[in-house]
């Protein structure tokens, strides 16, 4: 787990992990705190005992924090879990049972619910493709949200209520074997935040893994808890991660993908102005130097097709 100013959510999730949602097998909890100022590191020590948390002292990013925690782990399996994703009793056991029964899947996720108990689709999604970027740029993925054809990354209307192989399992709830983790070299720290889970899953697929979801593993996710009210700021981070995936995994379509992302933001910003809405995408457009080419560590030199 990586924490950054998420005291209330982390405490609730950690108490679930050490209480009703504790797995039946021996386990350890390892937390990297990215320089929080709300006392969450002290809460980790209080709930789980000293030695559980590692205070990194600065906001090093999700991938770096996860890798630091994983480097201290001694188990055969690693579970990545967000502090705002509270597992239900039996959820972790269900993920472990599924992965043991299907070792060729390599990576398994679960089913997320919002705080009202409604299905929330962010536990998995489809890969970024030239078509999905086109749909996003033209607004199809917004106008036809959940459409199998016009919003392909959403995986259609599937409620995550059946076992299914997927392109990408969210890093907020992900279980995989230590052997596969080591073969992949963990999360790519070139992704400071967002996109690292898609990169990991796509690299795992190249090694023969087939990530999947089991609905028997449920967590309650407080949607938006970690992003606060600054939507444009979060958009910049998400877009930087997406652009990083485009850089690393779209090969000859890389330039088109980056262009489509910028075109989509420009169109949204223009629509805001015409409709006289509160600026969100206009702010993102002005900050495009921060995201248009992806995180610096993910950029592919000109003349290269990437991975």
C-alpha cells in the first residue's frame, strides 16, 4: 500500500485487513508513505505495528512507493491495494484461490463497489488503442459511455460480475505472484502516477500472462476520495500516465495517439468556452506541456517505435 494524506481511508482499510477481511494464510502488511502531513504514517504504526510502514519523506509517486514496499516483502504473492479500497471479508482469499487455480492468468483483480454498494467499473479496463483514442478525442466515449464499440476501454456494459480475462487490472486491487513480479522488474518508475498498472499488465501479457477478474473478491472504493476537488489537476496526472502508455506501447501509432489526446482536450476546452461552462479542460490545455508527451521517464526518443 502507498499512502499520501489519506488517513481516514487508510485506517478503515488497514483495520479491515487486520480484522474481518484478513486472509486465512500468513501475510504481512507493508506500507510506503509518500511524505504525508495528515498523520497517516502514525496510524499505520498504531494499527499494524512499527516496521509496517516506511516513511519515504517525499511524494515519490505510486510506482516508486509500491516498489519500495515490495522490496521488503517476503511472501510468494503480492497484493497491491489502495488505501481507499476496503476489502470485504473473504476477498483476498478469493483472489488467491482464483490465481492458484489459474496460474497462467498471472495477475488477478476483483470487483469494486461504491460506498452505496453499486458496481463501480474501475477494477479493470481495456487497453489504450488507436481506436479508443479516436473515440475519446471525438467525444464518442463520453456521449456513448459504456458502449462496447464507442467506449472500448470501459469493456461495455459488463458489471464485473463474472470471471473474465481482461487487458488491464487496476493497480488499486491487484494480486500476482512474486516470481512474475520479479520477471517484470516491478512497476516502471518512469510512470510517476497513473498508467503504471496498464504498462505492467501489457508487459505481463507479452510474457504469456492473461490477467483476469474474479467477482468473488469485492472491495468498497470511495470514488474520488484521493483526488479531492481539483479535477483539472487530476486530469493532468491521468493524461500524463495515458501518454506514457501511448509512448511505450503503441509502436508506429505513437505519434497519432499523442496527437489524438491533444486534439481531444482542445475540443473539450473549446466546447467549454462555447457553452460558457466553468473551465476545466481549458486549464488542462494550458498545462499540456506537463502531459502531452507523457512522464519524462516514459518518453521514447524520436526515430524509435518503442516497445
